[in-house]
């Protein structure tokens, strides 16, 4: 197929910028003695360094707000000693349980604070009022949360320019932790949604979190204690690892930029390392759900896999929002690059989701951060697949090689997105489902939309448009503000 000169020049320029970003990131990481994050050696799936993978954990995957948020409410209500919460944003009025007897976050924490320590740490907000939440908006929300209560809520302003504190964790009594992508707020969208995702005349929300018991809880607790000490000067007790609680080996990985905290002077970039190790090892399929897809390191690996697949049935499925709240052109440009690498071989599907009731559809925001490789590696957390999350924002993910859990999580997510019973998904191999369900359904729904027909499914393919502005904007963003 011939390529017009303008498109060819555009591609060459885009590639040059991407390579500049990749070199910049490598130089930065090597200067920090963290080069293994982009060039991990060996064939193990675990990230190097501390904390190591820990055996004996119970890791439960909580899909969508209707499952995750009531579980959080129940666990908070049962706290005996203390509750430690981090978040990008938190709303005192947010309802963790809906219906006739709602559970309101601020009221629940206020009640807990009458008998135990409740410490909350949120991002201080954007210093520039062009971005939300602003410093002023966060200050007002914190005041609403703590007013006339014993809640100790601190704002953390130690972000680098254009970046934020993005992790979402809850530690209860140093025995139970929640790690995931779900913020307890309705800012920019209500996080409470049903897995059926009915159309509801407003933005729907797809998200995923985890509930963790066992030795790895101590690593989540230790991270909170580090940030809290740096912010307040209060030294929290270092917890002993809890007793074994389940069958899963779990590693807690994080992103912390250098020079943000005195105790992490060279930063921590092990979420990036974990993804790169797993993606490079893929032999059968890669499944990603994420808010963004414009990390040049991640896209580089995916493109290489598509150009030179490890097997005939190899496939990649990426589920993204139809229009992210920022960086959309960056993602579209990188999708264009991946589709070019696939070269019409149907090994790649980029799709999004809609809320749907019959023939009526409403927008559904994909906010989940999930990675599954070959049903043998699973990660869930707060990190997006952009250089903000992998290089600059504070983030936390959990990683496991529990094959049974990885497969079960994929089957549950695919049943939801393909509108199939879980049993039907479990009866089919993933490569067959990609060829026979994912790709045909998504493309058919895209055709129906172009023809003005009513939707008959939640799934729909994303376009692979790669105009000059979109092809270059993602790499340029990485060059300017991704560190």
C-alpha cells in the first residue's frame, strides 16, 4: 500500500520524537541508578528490589463500584485500631453504599475517629487553577471532611510540576488493605456503577480494585507510613507482616519520583519494570484495561510483539475510554502506531465500552488499570500507561503470578464486556474468544454507529485515526512534561 509523502514525513517525525523521549527516560533512570526499570534483566516476572514478592496472601479482585465500595464500607466499619487512606481526591459526601440505608464516607470516618485513629492523605490539588481539583477546591473538601471530627486529614503538595499524587490505598489495622484504581469521590464522575452498566443518562464508570490480606499488607502500610512521616513528622509504628492468609504470591510495586521524599531520593519505578517484564514475556495474549495508552516504553513493546508475534494465535486486546479526560490525542496517535504494526493481521483490538439499556447508550468511562498476560500474570492498581503514572505521579499496584486468579479475573471481566455468562467464557480459550467474539462484535457495533443504527452491544471498536497532530502530540507531551 502506498503512503503519501505527508503521512510518511509525519511518521518519521513522530518516530524521531518518540526515540528522543525514550532516550530521555533512559538517561534519567540510569542517572538515578534505576536503569533496570526500562532494561530489566533475566526472565523472571518480579520486579527487582524491595519489597520482594511475598507468599501467603489472599487477593480478591473487586470489579466495579457496586462490588468494591460496599466491601470498603464493611471493612472500614469493622476497624479496631486505625484506618490509613491515600487518594487523588476524596469527597466527604460520597456514598459507599447506596439505597434506603446509604453509607456516607465522611460520616463513617467521623464515627470511626471517635474510637480509633483515622489518618487520610490526599493530593493538595493542582497549583494552577486551569486543572482540577485546584488547591482551593481540595482545601474546601478537606474542611468539610474534618469539621467537628477527630479525622486527621493532611494534604500532600509535594508533586512535581504537572503531576499529582494518584495512588488509592486503604490500610485497616495493618491486617487488611485495598489497592486499586477507585477514588472515593464523584469528582469528574460517580465511581459507583453496576457491572451491568445500564444507561442512566449520565456518565457510567468502569473500575477495578483489590482487597488484600496476608504478608504483603505490611508493604502497603509501610508506604503510607513513609509518606505520612515525610509530610507530618509523625513516626508510625512499622507493622510486622501479617500471618499467611491465602494462596497468592503478591508483590507491591509503586511509582515515586526522585527528590520528592527524603527517604526515596532516587525514586521508585517498579510499576514500569513490572509491566515491561510481563509484556516482553507474553506468548499467547496481552489484555489491558487502562485510562491511557501513551507510554513510549509500553507502546514500543506492544508494537514489537505485533510486528513479530510469538505465535500464530497471539493477540492483544486493549480497553480504553472513548475519550479520556486528557491525553486523548496522545492515545489515538499511539493506537495508530500499533495498528500500523499489526498491519491488518487482526492481532490487535482497541475497544471501548458503553452503558447500555436496550437500544439506548450513554458514555461509560474506563478508569480501570488492569494488565493480564497469558493467564499467568496479573496487575491491578492506580497506574495508567502513560509516563505520568510510570515516571512521575505517586502510584501503587499489586502484582501476582497466581494463574488461577489471573484467569478468573480475565473471565469475569470478559463476561462483563462481552455480555456473556461467565461459564461461556470459561469454556473457550482466550485466543478463540478474541477472534470470534471480541473483534467481530466491536467492529459490528462500530459499523452500526456509523450507519446511525441503534447499539445492540456494550462493546465498540476505537478508531485508528493517526493524523499529524495526533501522531506527534503524544510523544511531544512525553518530551515536555513527563520528566
